[in-house]
């Protein structure tokens, strides 16, 4: 495998779901770039900026840097986020959640993408979370193809089915055409993740700030979909949870991978 001309990216992936809706989110971070004619590992600078974001959360809203961020627990007023010992009430938790997403200025432009799938949705024999992940792989590949980069992937621990699907996608990833078919008459074409190297990586989200960020975005995207379906709970309605995702600054949303969507969420139906 030859190195693509623009370097290497890292995708951090997490999900949020209930019995009816499945959402997966990828956050893309540059790992290797040509800087002033020298190949430079840029990931440490991205991590330093992310760590500064966590330190700001500690200073401004009393969430310890060592506390694992988890969207559902935070918004529902659980998880002992305040000083690592106490819970925020739900209105305060909602305001904090929005503030966290509003201030992700360390991300590169167009670095966030999500896929939402209803439970019954199927794509090339896959369903549920696997179907959403399959569609996400297609969009990750497209981003790498356009950007002319190689990539590797990190999942949160506990999903061996993702590793299996990822391995398959590195060799076989049938992809449909927006025009309804490919040249030669086929409805799908094998466009594997051939710019991705190494097997899928797994990392405990407790020890990965980037995966925690993916979780925050995934859960807010999940809530937006539930809101569109009129299926939020009373407490979620009372905290306006359906629009928390819109706190993510638009410049960080990769709308090029979501067809007609303006929010970087591909809605599979």
C-alpha cells in the first residue's frame, strides 16, 4: 500500500440507540500531514487542543478532566459529573451539553459525520447497528478518497461485530450510485476501504477523549432523530434535547457525505 499524497487520518466511532433508532458517528482527526515540506505527525497537537477543551470544562462547569463524558448520563442528570461527585439538574446539564458542543474549535473542518437507521432498515444483508455502520464506512471511504489520505479506525470496546464488518469492508464494500446505477449496468460496485490500513482498533472510551466526543455527538444526533419522529420523552422535551445536536458549529459537519442533508446526518429509510 502506497501512502496517499495528503497523509493519514484517524476515525473515532461511537454509537447511540434504543429499540427503534440506531445512530453511529465518526469524528475524523488528521494524524500525518505535510507541513512546510516535512511529513509531520499532527495528532499530538490535536490531542493537546482536545485536552485544553477538557480543562476548560473543568474550569467552567466543574467536570473533572478524568471523568468520562457520556451523553446520556450527562443529559439525564446522572453520572456524578459535578466535581466527580454530584449530579447536575437536567436544565443545567442541557446547558452544559450545548456548551461542550459549541466549543469544539479544535476539530478540523468537515470532520463529523453520522448515519441514522431505523431498526428494520437493511442494506446488503445487514441490519440494525450493522446497517448504519456499513453506510458510515461508505462515507468514511468517500471522505478519504476526496481528501487523498489513508486512514485507520478506533471503536469503543464491546462491539466485536464492528471489527468483523470492518474487516469485510476492507475487501468488499458494495456501494450504490446516486445516479441509480454504475457504468455497465450494475446497481452496486465494490469500493472497499482499501486506503484504510491495519485492523480495526478497540479502545476503552474511559481512556479516549476522542471517543467520548464521538459519544456526545452521536447521542445528540440520536436525540435529533427522535425529535423529528416525535418520540422524545417528557424530560427530553422539557430540556429541548431535540436541538442539542445543532450546537455543533456547522463548519465541523461533513455535509458532503449526507446527500441532501445539511447537518451531516445520513437518514436511512
